C-alpha cells in the first residue's frame, strides 16, 4: 500500500508546482524542442534529443523525488536515483554514443507516438482538470513531472525508425507500471490511461525491434 492518500499526493504536486514556478514553461519548451528535432532526422538532432530528455529526467529525479516527495515517501531517494540514472543513460546512449536517428517510422508507430506524446503535453493536465476537477496547481505537466516525462520519452523512442534502443525504455515502462499501481491504490482512475499508454508504447517497441528482425530473416550465407 502507498504511504499516503490521494489528497496528500495532490498536495505534494501542488507544493512542487508552486516551488518551481515558472520553470514549467522551460520544461515544456525543452520537451517541444525535443519533439521538433525529430523532423531533421540527423544524428546530430538525435544527440540533442538525448541531452534534452536526460535533463528532464535528471531534473524530475532531483527536484520532485529528491525534494518535494522526500518527506512523504520512504523510497523517494531511491526513486530519485532511478530517474537520474535514466537521464544519464539517455545522455550516454543518444548524446555521447549517438545510437539513434529519429524520424517517421511508419503509420502505426508514428500514429502511436503522436498519441502518446500528445497525452504527455495536453492530455495529462486537461483530462485531470476537466474530468477529475483537479486544480491547475496540482496537475502533472510535461517536462517537470514523472508521468508526462515517461510518456514523452516512450513516444520519442517510438519515433526511432529502425532498431529502437529498448534498454532506454525499461525504466519508463517501470514507471508506467508504478503509475497504474498508484491509480489503483489512490483511486485515481484517470491515471490508468497514461499507464496503459506507457505499457502499450513499450509493447510496440518490442514488436518493432524483434518483429522487424524476424521479418528481415537470416543474412545471406548464414
């Protein structure tokens, strides 16, 4: 069971949003730039995307889990470390190693990526505000909160046309599962939607990575 109730979770988000204002705008701008850099499709653009995503994960780990959540959750330091580790992995794999080029992967993958990314930017706050009457100060916003950062990352990984780096999707998948658990534990049923989107995005990444390899078949002479 979670060590707090839904009202406490919302109060934590409210305190966090108040403390970091107006950095929400910077977080959203960095996220928007990362999405826009998919269009050039160059390796250099992929390096910048990795850097921007890394910054967002590290910020969320340090400021949210290591700061605002720390007095309320016994595992907050561990969660902060996991988010920082994900940020460092993104920077290492995409920025330093340049392991992925981004671009349009096709109708299914591209459409799914757009749905996931759109929910990270607008679906998360708008649905909670409209359907759950959550105050604007207690919503999760892209670039600075764990749920939208998770969806943004998985959506962008879906925009790697060939051999998406699955290792970079494992921690986002785990947070999607945690989001589903929190939805059940706190009675916040709208949180099942981002959890399902996150798990679905990971399944698509698996299918594209291994399904594509299977369709390609063995190399000549093997």
